[in-house]
C-alpha cells in the first residue's frame, strides 16, 4: 500500500481528506475509530496525588495554572493535568474549544449564551456557571453553538 501526502494551506485545521479505493473501506473505518477512540485524559487528584483517567465528555472546563491546567468536571470535581493549554488544542475534535487566553470549555456542557459587553459573549453551562468568551473567540464559538 502506498501513502501520498499533499499539504494544502487552504484546508481548515480540523480537516483531513483521505482518498482511497473502496476495497480499503473497512481498514479506513478501523483507522477512524482508533483515531477518535482515545477520549480520556490522564489527571492527578490534588488531594491525594493519585493519578487516574477521566473521560473527556465529563470535562466542563479546563483552566490555565501556569505550566499546569486545572480540569473541572461536570460534577464539580477538580483535577490537575500536566500539560499547558497550548498543548491541548487537539481537544477541539472532542468539542472542547478555547474561549479566552486561560480557558477551554466543553461546548456540550453549554445550555445558553448571550452577547456581553465589549463584543464579548457570555456562556452558561448546565451547572449554571457563567464563562466569558473573548472577542477573539466569540465568532467561532457562536458558529459552533448555533
């Protein structure tokens, strides 16, 4: 089997196109499942320093703590993760989007949103928490929520 890579700057960051013969349909379906199956994060409980894996869909928000991040789950449990926000950009494939310089939010946890002051966006989650989306990210978040 031969692999050919073509790079196109006009494609969006979250888009990959694979062209193949229909004979390889099952192999590519298996590849797709493996690419999107790892939906867990390794975190550390700050109370007892135990490490565990959590499902990404349980995450409500990820907040920056310098070289670490704090992960808050939908049930308000808090954990620490050893990566910075910059390193977590690939979570967009799972519905977690950057909303400002210090926060990544799980859009599946959002119940409503409204326009705020200074072209910002106010987003409300299932836990009745309010998060501010900066002007830079507001348009993209509105598109994803609409």
